[in-house]
């Protein structure tokens, strides 16, 4: 296993819609393992393939109950709502309060190539939705209002001289 490079905003790979995986081969299994190792190395609880520069629908998560590895994940059902601050390995230092469903059912291929359904609630539901957002080119900053997003972008470009406190 190796530590992969985490791609940081505004790298374009983070904004591309990821491609479906046809089947789980040795290549995908190795990517699952390297992504999980990378996620843990950087103290994350979820990671999507675009975050390591791969334009494929692959995610990994581990919120302390053991790893979950999915290819081609799709949301089948959502229920409830909850708001919470989220961070992201691709946007170091950014925290965004995001309202998401607090229960989900997600279907995808596991590391053995089997179709599985995962019922999740609470933190795991949030992490799955966050990582699936990545597969669609959506980032946590897309949940910010216009002024906060502008401030964030200016700070990232080093234009803090002209910033107002919003």
C-alpha cells in the first residue's frame, strides 16, 4: 500500500464527473487499499477517487466501525435532515455547515464485485453523501452562500489584503 497525493482545490480533477467502473479488477482493489491507507494517513473518514487524481466512481470510508469500499455508489433513498460542519482533505482548513439527510440507502459494488446495499444513518450517511458529491464534481464550498464562497476563494488566492469581514 502506498500514500497517494491528495488533490487540493482548485485542481480541475475535483470538478470532473467521475466515470463508472465496469468491473472490479486487481487495479480497483489496489486503488481501494491505497485510498484507505491514504485516508487513514491523513486522519480522514472518507475519500473519493477524484481526490487522489483518479476519475473513477470509487469511495472509501471508515468512521471507526471498519472500512467500507464502494464502486459506482448511488443513493437510492434519503430520509430526515441534520446540519453539521464538514471538512475535506481536498480543502484544508475549510469548514462548512451543511444540511444533509441523516439516513440513506446507497447501492454499489463492493471490493469483491458484488452489488450491495448499505443502510446508513448519522455520520456514516453524511460521509457517504459527501464522498458521492465528490464523484459528481461537487465540493463542500458549493454549499456556502455567495459572500462566504467569495471570501474563501480570495483567501486561497492570497488576496486577503482586500477582504472584508463577512
